[in-house]
C-alpha cells in the first residue's frame, strides 16, 4: 500500500501543478469534473479514499480545458500547445491506472 500512496500523492501534486499553471480555480476544475471542491482537494492531496474514476474525471476536465484554452488563444505557439496538452492526457490516466 505504501507504493500506491506514493503514486497517488505524486499524481495529486501533478494535477494541482497542472491546474495552477493554467491559472484555473479549484471551483472551475471541480465543476468541470463534476465533483465538489473538497473532493478536488482530496485528489490534489493524493487521498487514497478517492475513487480512481474521480482522478480520471479531474484529468479529463483539465485536458478538455486545455482544448478550450487552445481554441481561444490563437497566438499560442505550437510548441507551447504541445507542452500544455501533454500534462493530463489519456496516456497519463492509463499510466496511472497501470501503476496501481
């Protein structure tokens, strides 16, 4: 179980970092993911009592917001676009689930 806890903690830190880099509020991300702010807080802290599906919903919400941001920011360079969209994509979720 300690390995799983470490994985969840790291995943939570990465999710929080991705949200903060995008300058998105916890309220907005939680709303888009269909969870409460307190659940998002648990995800960002790697709480093992949160279902894996919730982690996936938050990752999906962040990824979709990237797509929304990219559509609205025509001046973003293609290199920057790749950097932004690579944080929380489906492959990240699959790697996360595969490590549990």
